[in-house]
C-alpha cells in the first residue's frame, strides 16, 4: 500500500541547506587546522600606467588569526567587513559611505560574495605533500590576503566631496577677509554699549552650515561685542553698503548667536616656546662641601656585611593553624608534617656575620634573614615578595677544656663558639620546635574561644581588658644543593644541605622582646611594677584554662614575645602522657604540670566569676558548678 502523501513534501524545501551542510562535512578535518587573514582597504582602480585593479588608501590594514580552515567564501565576507568598516568610518567620518556597495576580493580578484561553492575556500591551498610520503597530503597553516574594495563610482563621489569642501573653505576665508577690511579711523573707534549685536547676511549662515559638516569639532562658544566697521559687498567694489555693527569675538556666547560668524580652522601654528624660569645660582657652602668630600671620599665598603650574606635555594613548609577539635578528630593532623603539596619553593638570604646575630640563647641562634617565595603564599609568612624573617638554628656548646677560665667556648675576638649539629640531628630538633609551635597555636585559639564564650554568656562584662595575642607565623625551610659532594651525611642520598626554622620578625628589636614566663614554674617572670606584667598575668591564667577536669594533662607555656606577638612556646605535659617517652623535646618539664595546682596562684583573671574556674592554692573548691572548659 502506498503512503497517503505522494510526491514532494515540506521536507524537500531544506534540500539546499542539507546539500551545503553535507558538502562541508565531506571536507571535514581536525578543529586544530586554522588559517590567518590579512585584510586591507582598497578603492577600485589604480594608477594610469599600472596594471593593478585597486589601490590601497588610508593605510588601513587588519589581521585575524585562528580562523577555521573549513570556512567558506560566503562566511569570509562578514569577517572582512566587520574589521574594515570601523576603520573606514574613522578615515573620513563626514562622508556618507555606502557600505552595502563594498565588495570583498582575494588576491586573484575573485568576488567572495558571488562565489557560491560550499567547498572550503582556502583549505585546498593549505594541503601539501608530506615529507616522508609524498603521496600523502598534510595540512600546513598559511596566511591569506583579502581586499575590502570601495567601488570606483563611490570613490569618485568621495573625491568630489573633498574637492568641494576645500574650495568652500577657501571662499569662506576670502569673504571673511573682505568683511573685516575697513577704514583705519573706523577700526580705532570701538564702542561697548551704544550698539546692539547684529548678524552677518544669510550667506555667512550657509557657510557656517557647510563648515559644521566639514569640521564636526566645535570651537569654544564666544560672547559678541559690537564694532562699527564698513562692509564692501555687491558686484562692484566701488559700491559700499551702509556701515553695520559686526560682532567681535570674546569669551562667551548665547545660543542665538551660535552660527553668526564661522571662521575656517586656524592653521597649525606652534605655540611659543616657554622660557624656563631663571634660577639664581647659589654657591654651595664651603664648609658643607668640605665635610661632604671628606665623608664621601674616605668611606669604605663594609666587606663583612656583603661577603657574609648567604643565599639558599629552599623549600618552605609553613606551620598551619588548625582548631584543636580538628586535631583531635583527625590522626594525621596531630603533629606538624612536612607535606610537599603544601610547601613553596623560593630563596632565603641569611646574614652569617656573627656580629649581627639577633640573639644567642643557651642552645640556638637567631639571625636576620629575607624570605622570597615563588610564588608567594596566600597568607602568613611568605605572603610578601620580600619578607623579613628570623632564622633560628640549634647549636652545640663547645666542651670546656679548663673550667677555671672564664673565656671557655669563646673565640679570640670574644664571640661564642658555634658548633652546628649534623643534618640528621638538626632536623628532628627543629621539627620538634615547629611541632611545639603548631600545638601552641591551637591551644591559644581554644583559650580565646573559651574566653569569648564565657563573656558572651555572663551577666556583665569582666572589669579588666582581655589582651589579644597570637603566636608568630613560622615554618621550616629545607635548603637544597645541586651537588651532593660535601654533605655531612651523604648516606641519606638527598640534596638537603641546611635546615632553618623561620619565624615572623618581631619589630622593635630587643627592647620590644620580653620574657614573660619561665618553664620551670607557673609564675610570671616580671614583677607587678614592670611593663608587660598584665600580659604575663594573663598568660598564667591561660595555663589555668588548659587544665582538663581534675587531671593536669597539658599546659601551653608562652615563654616570651612582645605586646601582641608570642614566640618560643613550650608544651608541658603530665608524666602520665608520655609513658616514659620524650614528649615535646627537652623543655617539657613534667614536674611543673604535676605540681601546678600546688604552686599556681590565681590572679584577677582566674577569679572572675564569669570564667567559673576552680581556684588553686585556696580552700575554696570551686566558684561555680559549671564544667571546666575542656570537660
């Protein structure tokens, strides 16, 4: 049985579009095959003795790359027009261009708008024999040139328009000179109030309209002042019109006089050269000059400051800040790890001059340094392109050969002898320092969370100000060398040649550095009348907050710092925590935690009822029945 509809249907109307689509797909190739175009603006016709079909004008030339090589001639036309038409508008904005008459041609003068083939226009010209197999064809990107051509008739209209504009400008200039010509006596007699402004005849108005079209940029408006002059007009020069009041141009105008007198644009005249102001010569002071010559001529380069600067290629591992709850829940966060994915490469400058050391404690040195990470870290240490840091390293005390002498361990110059650890011994010590700082940050953050929560739930705020402190930003820097020769322990097989603990620099020098608490007891190191005692008192209060239930497990002891930054912390744990192991380095004096309740003296922070802390050293068991902050 035949279908109900026989013959042509509505689907046959799409035959042409489908034919073009399948024809393009026949020549399909990978999308990476692209071409580039060089598009120029031409007008039809060339020199009389030449043989070219067109001539370039306006130096208009545009380029476009990354064009699909499968593009057809029909699709190339709008690309060329869109790039050239705006340039033609700027070339002469006063002429009424007829852009619909523009045509696009290639170098063989093929009109792309009349080329109806669905086959890619330039693709076949990009195919060439392969080097190894001449029978196989390979695609090679090329650049092709297109011309946007202005028809000859339209270009002739443009030239006629420009010639008329030039002739009208010349006529206007001559008429203006004739109008202003008058007797010398009349030119000298100018009045400012006896005459009313008048306008020039209508010929001037039409001239103004013409000038407005040729020169769209307007001159600043002016105010007219009348002057009585003689005007010559008419076919004969001996026929003079009556004297009229011709307005003189000053500094402002009214809308009604906008087109009264239009002058041609002035010729480009260079402005007068500015004469620089004369500065009187002052002879320098002979005394100052003599002192400057003596100081500058006898200055010597500080060789020690230059030759003692060491630059290291490092991998920086910043110490992160993690909440205590996250550390307790995630086993891999319970210690500071050297994770390469969270590190940053860079450079480190270390001042190795012993005379410029920031400080030398009993077991480590502090030197000036400059951290330069590439790229910089988003926050914390290394977030600046050049970050001033403190470089810390442990050292060995030299053996005392003669205990009776007082200069044991000193160099002939009076400096302390510094003996560094081997890499295998130095890395665990500095890692322990970094791990202690890692835990101290978490405990201090927990303390402030407890304080803020207690103040928020209290009936009234505390009668004292809570100091806002934080530990310095820090991290470990491992210096790498490209040569393994000469390493302390070549058995490791790596390129690490140095290890540094980098800390944020506390501004102010030694005057801003204060030792608040000693790790051998739970009392402030300052007396009540010394500066910084309120901070030391607050830090002893934080030790009280760190007590867990009725068992003293941990105490974070911020030993030293400034009024806002803390450094050199020490984690003190109960003897039952380590179970015989060395926990948090040698500075962990476990006896301090065991006797904390006995020796700790509660201060004003501990005794505030809003914190609900048990008072140690008194018969009072507790101020309130609320649970302890870590319960």
